[in-house]
């Protein structure tokens, strides 16, 4: 089975985020989130912020909430390992947080260096009080995106929309 077209699913996610009032898209460059960031750059009411490390995105999203804006942090799974200290800010400060995490180190991965953090993503996020909503199939994406947006921005929770390699497809090396 071929993975879904990245441009198509990225547009679905981007449109849902914009409809929910997300205006700030922070990111560390990642193949999985490329189209979402391109759309944020091209849209008149959104902007992207290039991060030097993923934990900066957590702080930016908290700051956005303080001034009445909504933000999302886009990262590859390896970046989750950089965030636990800052994720404590989410729970302690009761900030809404939405992460979009594109996975490496799971289904079909060929690069053995990706496995340690890939296998730790869910336990790390859950230990920091972040709800994990995982997408494995294309037919799950729309409802999972809506659930993540609702939990973060209506429920005020830390939420990670995790796009697995079953969904994205594994990179061949």
C-alpha cells in the first residue's frame, strides 16, 4: 500500500489548523511537515518560525497563548527528545499545546539510529502529560486532527498528533 499524497494530507491538516485559528507554525525543518510549512509561508494570515531546536517551539506556543494567538509546533520524532523540560511548562502553566510529530524509528524504518527515540516518543510525551493521538491510516487523519485541535484549544491540553510511518511511509535508505 502506498502512503497518502503528502501535499493532499498536509492541506487537510493545514486547513483545519487555520480554521481553528492557528496563525503561528514553528518548526525544525522536516520532510514530513514540508508542505504544511510552505502553506503557512504562503498564507496571508499565518507565519512560520524556524527553530534551532524543538523545545523553542514549546516556549513560542506558550507565548502565543499569552497574547491570544494559537500556535502549533511541527517536528520529527527525534525532536521530541529535546522537549521534556519545556513540556513541563505546558502542564505547570496550563498552556494549550499542539505538536505535530512525524515519526521515524517505527514501522518499516531502515535507519537503525532512528529507533531509540522513535520508540520513546509516546512514553516521553505521556510522562510529560501530553495526550498522544496517533494516525496510522489515511482514513483516521481528519478525525484525529479535529480531536487534537479540540483537545488543545478547547480543552486546554497538551496534545501530540503523531503521524506514524504506517501513515507517512518509511524512508528508504
